[in-house]
């Protein structure tokens, strides 16, 4: 006994302590995933592939989408890898990725740790989902959550289901399509009927109803994600630039970004007023983070901010960004993967800057 054998045991023991210390440094608030779940609602920013299972042209379940996802699988996420909510779930120790609720192969274990009900092309405005071939509206996403509760209750009982719902975190991300494609888009149906202040109020009514329904179903920890500077997305720049300049003068469209910023401000103020004694609503805006990136991309390691990585990067998304499309040499140097959706690296920076601190607060309160 003793000698090299004891030295080896001591080395292994100290090595394990170092690994444990590193894990705690990465996220000291990580919890047991069996006690926590994440539920997601919204549009393509947080849709992991629900549109794969409905009749719509708004799909991203083919290359080059997913080229940096696990095993290079195109899951339906409109990016090259993971979404901001995937990073949130992983950070909290819940699961590596948030799966789509409509995936028929989901196990009960997957259901119990949370799913996403989000649908690419959706929005708070009831008119918005109809532009994209009847994608899943926000009220329908709420119906799916009710269905989810019934399915789980049939398996684990009412008491455990209520506890699961109470302890879970709920992430909502929508509104971009309402402004980019509905209000400022080619149809301009809402723009012809609503001023910006009136449209704010119209959307706010939909948001308040959605959050009210969520709390009535037992949600107590709700995270509302704000809008990024929409006037800086490649598709908006392209559609609002002068073709005679061959799109060389590519500048953010200030009026559209300002509309998004104004909406963020009013939503943040109003939803805080909805909090109950037993509920907490966190507002997390990526606006400042993206503004900083657009103003000084080199500081964040980006080379291209006004074009997507896929094809020309000017207009392409969904089926226009396909296996035949030419990709940029280095995806990590691009803020956007297609003409509107961020790259995985951008999602990660967004998560680090805004959602990570919020998740820490939520986990500390558990």
C-alpha cells in the first residue's frame, strides 16, 4: 500500500474536484432536470421544427439549414445550428435541445422536460400566420399547451402535472413577422388601417391575452423576448433599398428599427403590470445587443452584418436557401444565416448577453 498507488488516487481525487469546480463555474445554478421544464411559444426565432408537421411552405428541414447542428441534421430550425432557447435549456441543465411538440416520436421523458410550440411565420397579429400558408397561430399554440397538459396528466397524474407546470419556465418570442411582413411588408394591410401607436396597442392586446391564458393554466415564470433592430435584417434592407444602386448602399432602415424599439418599450412596461402575487414576468430585449453588433461588428468577430450566409444573402430564406445554394466560406463571421434569421453564433451571443442573466435569476428563485 502507499507509494505510486496513493499518489494516483490523490491525483484522481483532485482531478475530479477540478472538473466539478469547472462545471460550477459554467453555471453554478444548474439544477436537476427532473424538477424543471422549459416551454416555448412564438415564431421562427424559437421554432425547432413544428412546421415540419403541418402543411406550409415555411420549412427549414433541409440543407444547408442545420449544417452545424448535431450530426449535421436539418431539424427545421432556421439557422445553421442551435437557437437561443436551446442554449437556455442546456445552460439550465434541462436538455441539450428543445424539441418541437408536434414531433410524433417524442418520448414521455422528453415531454416532461419541456417542448416548443413555436411555428415559423407566426405572430401576435391573427392576420400574420395566414400570410404563410396557415402556420400555427399563437392561440393555436396555447391550445397545444392545453393538450400537452392533458397528455401528461394522463401519464403522471394531476398533482405532479400541476407541479411541473408551476416550476417550469415559459419563453415567448414573436412579433418580428407582424412588423416585417405584415405592417411594413408588401401587403401593408395593417399599415393602411393602423398608425404605429394604434398597431402597438392592437398587438399589446393579443400579448396580454396570451400571457393571461398562460398564467391561468398555471405558468408562474414567464420570459418575454423583445424584438431586435428589424430594420437591420438583410431582407428589410434589400426590400427598402434602391435597386438602381445594385444594393451597394446597404444601410439599416431606421424607421423600422425605431418601430421595433418603440414596441419593445411599451411591451416591457405593460407586461410588468400583469404580474400576480404568484407569478413573475421577465422582459429580455436583444435590441441593444444587436445594435452594438451592427455598430461595431469587428469587435464581436463578425465580418458581414448586412447579408446572410446563404446564397446572395439579400432575400433568400426557407426554400430559396436550399442544398443548391452557395454558402459563405465562414458561417461564424456572419450575423445572419439567411436573410432574416441569425446564425448559431449570433444566437449564442444573444443568449450570453441577455437570457443567461435572466435564467440565473429564475434558477436562484427555485
